[in-house]
């Protein structure tokens, strides 16, 4: 799929920013063939620089980042987030609530995403300079934390489910775990881990704490780590229904699912 300045307004741009790289997904919703609808691009970052400095370099190097798109969705990969019910949320208290769970860091602002399908609010911290640059480059962009599209995706999948579902999104250095029961979010958290044993521990610990059934409930595994087959095999020893989600870009694709 060829994206140019003349046809970019027909496309949707999704970007995931993380310390190990920037991931771009460009979708053409009107493409006749599914194989022609997606384009993916990975931008390797300089780990000695901040995300803001890396973004500035990417903007200078990638001409198509200056194109005008139908919509732009930005995902920030971070574990600095917390969830509260929408009914209890008040904008003026977002910093107070957020910093009950996290220590303040310099140059951070607290933002939030409203999860309409889950009736929740996700509070997150983001670097002030990075946020300013994002809105300067993409004025109409929707900025979300990685957990937001994953939770909303799971809420969509759980609409007709009679059992409970747990979604585990695995990367090389962390794991996001969310769980639903009858369209209601019952768990959402992330953990730093970089090996199969630790990932298995966190998943099974959360599964046990939630009282999930090994024979009837379902685990959805989106594993982007290098040892994904090993984790799947180990989980299948304890949980009967383990479904592997093939998409490496589940969090980006969920915007248009």
C-alpha cells in the first residue's frame, strides 16, 4: 500500500511510542483487499535519547509523518496508569488520585482516557515535552495509554461471552493483564518482567486471585516476546482454553475493530 500526500486523508495512522521503538500502522479502511489495507513500519530509537528527542528525529526523517490523515491515534507504552470507575471521576482530582499510586516525577502531567465500553477512567502520567510535541505535530490526535485500547478490545470480545476472559499482552520487558466478566472490567494492571517464569507467575497469580475457572474461563494471549511459544505451552498445562491472538499490533488495530 502506497501512502502519499495526495491520498493520506483516506488513511488512519496509529502510532505506539515505547522505549524500544516506535511502531506505525497505516490503515486504508476502503481497501478492497485486506492484504492492501495495512502497512506497518518500525522505527528503531536511540536509547541514549529521550522519547521526545527520538520523536523529533523521526519527524525529520519520515516525510509521511507530516501528511494529513483521516485520524491519528497515539498509544504510549507505559506502566504509569491507574483505573477508577467513571461514576467517581472528577477532573480536578486527577493528580491527587494518580499520585496516591505513583511517586511524582519531574516534567510529568497527568492525563486521562475515558473507557466508554468499560465505564472506567484510566489516569496516566506522560512527559510534558513529549505531549506538547505530539499535539504540535498531530493537533487532532487521540493520545492513549497502551492499556486503554486493550481493555476496550476485551470489552468488545466479552459482550456475548458467558464465561470470564483474561487478556494478557506480553512484550519483552512487561505484561499488561486485564480481565472481564459479563462486559464488566474486574482487573487491570501491568508488571515489569522479561522471562517466561515471571510472566507465568504473574498470569497464574492474577488468575487465582480472581477465582477464574481453569476449565471454563478463557485466556487470550497476545505475546510479542521472543519466547511466546514456551509461554503458551506452559499456560496450556493449567488453563484449558488458551487462545493465541496472532496480531503483533493488537493495540493499534483495536482502534478500528
